[in-house]
C-alpha cells in the first residue's frame, strides 16, 4: 500500500513527537532500543517518519519512554 503525502506528514509529526519525548527523557536511540529490545535504527526510522509503525510497536516504544500512547498521538 502506498502512503500519500498527507499520511506521510502524519508519520513525520508522530516521529517528531516521539523524538521530542525521548530527548526530554534524556535517552539516546541506543538506550531506548536497549530498554525495549528494538534496533536503534528502526526507532530512528519511526522518528524520521520513514516507516509506519504497528500499534504494538508504538505501544512498546511508549512503554520504554514511560508515556501513554495517547500522549504521543495527541495534537499540540
């Protein structure tokens, strides 16, 4: 399935929100990856909006960040 321009923007906003929270928590990609047993490069791809994470993947990232999934999905 192809991702359109609007969907790509949503993924970028989601990624920026995740990155912002990660940096506020003082975590590196490597540290977060270790906490949730995920490859830091895959987390980076999510943060850049390059991939569409599954709900379960996003849930794991949020758990590692110590936030609820709704906190990441809410609009600023």
